[in-house]
């Protein structure tokens, strides 16, 4: 029966001529052009590439790295896990390699880890293609604090966007490096030495206050005093962000999108006068504290030949150095409400 139906479906039985056949062929061809193409399983879009760099020494960072790996893989991303090592130079080299085709680098760690990633991205010339996403797991977390990043899972939950931000640049006689928070010498280096790893692990954020108390009430002869002409400073800092040292507000008007540096110098002074001055700093009154020198600008000289410089909490090279706003910028992931907050205020 089916055979008989098909035989009866010849064009002549419907009065279709050769002219009609040509017209039908054109219509069918145009229809094929307008039809959506079927997806080809062999030709898929390139996956979004994400690098996760995390502090290998932190159990919490290791746990969060696994969670973020699961999160990104579930979103069809190509994820590369990169644990930190004992060598920041090796980490920076590896980051340069894995970021070559990446679109996002998630840093699960503290300010020192962020510094390593930023220098790697700039050196690889990927600082405007790879978005920097920070999950704060450090002790100080000043960069995260400046961006109001309080929770480990903000990237999983919040709508986010990227914004262009400035970084700082330090140039000494034979070395240079970028920074994201601050550069310091004298007092800040002394505080690092008074804040050993075991204290950070046991006291966490409070270790900064403990180290400061040890500094203020400890031996004054063991302080690293930095020469400034005919004077001596107990400490010198240049800050790009608002906070240093785990939450000390030293640059209240800082704006990373329209950057201006602040130089803070703590002169040598009697102990109790210095205690009073630093307590004012803790209260956010650095600009009105007469005994502390505070000024804004785009370029400053810092340090002397006898003391080392620390950048974002890690010691890198010897002073003195010129500190300025870098000519390059970075791309930073932030919660969407942080970008719109200023517009709605």
C-alpha cells in the first residue's frame, strides 16, 4: 500500500511542470540558508580558562581551592590549580606560563600572594586580559579589605564585574617591582620580625597588634632607624591603598581607580609620644596627627642604603628607592554592588 502511495506521488500526478520544479528548488535552497545550523559535537566553543593560585601552607586555602575548582568546572571552565611553593620566583615564572591563555586568576591567600600574581601578570603582559579575583585567606588581607571582600564565597554568589585599577612601582638602584598596597622600611620591617609565623598561625589578625605592642614597649635600641637628611625616622611608608598592617587606616582618601600615593614618616621621638601618635593612627586620625609626617603625591623617595624595603608584607630588596604610580594598570574582579555603591550614594 505504501508503495502504491509513493508511486502516486509523482510530480505529474499533481500537475507540477519543469518550471514548477525549478521554483520549488529555489524555495528549498533559501529555506536551508535560513534554518539554524545544528550544533557540531566536534566543533565546540573554547572553554573559559581559570587559574587558581593558592597558599599551599594554609589548610583553609587548600580546602577553598578545591571548592572553587569544583565551582568553575561545573560552569564548564578549564581550571588550572597552582599551589604556592617556597620560592616566589618559581611561582611567578609558573604563573606567567599558565596565564598565557587564561581569562581569570583566582588568588586564595594574602597580600603577598596577590603581589606575586600581579607581578607575574604584568611581566607576561597579561595584566589587562586576565582578571584578578581575590579570596582573602591571609593574615592582613589589606587588599581584600580595601575592596570590601569579606567572605570566601563572594565570587560564587555575588554578581561581579571588573574594573581597571592602578598599581605602585618601586625602583631601586638595581631592582624594580610592582606593589598593590604599600612599601615600607624601618618600623614595618621591625614589625614583620616581631610577628613570626607561629604567632600569625595562633593569633591571626591580632598578631599585628601584638607585634605593635612588642615594638612600642620593647627595646628602643633595636629599632631600625632610617636616615632622612640630618634626622632619623623610625618608619617610612608609601601607601597606594587605604590600609596597611592588617587594617591600619593610613590613606583614608585612597582611590585605586584614580590613584594618588601617600607617604607617611614616623620620626624618632620619645616612647610615650610615639605611643600616643600611633594610637591616633589606629583611630583613623593619621592626617591630623601633628607628630607624623603625611603627604600625598605621585612620586616619593623612600629609605636609605642601610635598610631593606618590604612590599606588601614581603622583603624584596635594599633601599633607597623611588616609589611612583605605575604606567600599567590591572583588571580586578569586584562585587557588582561595590561598583554601583558610589553611584547610588
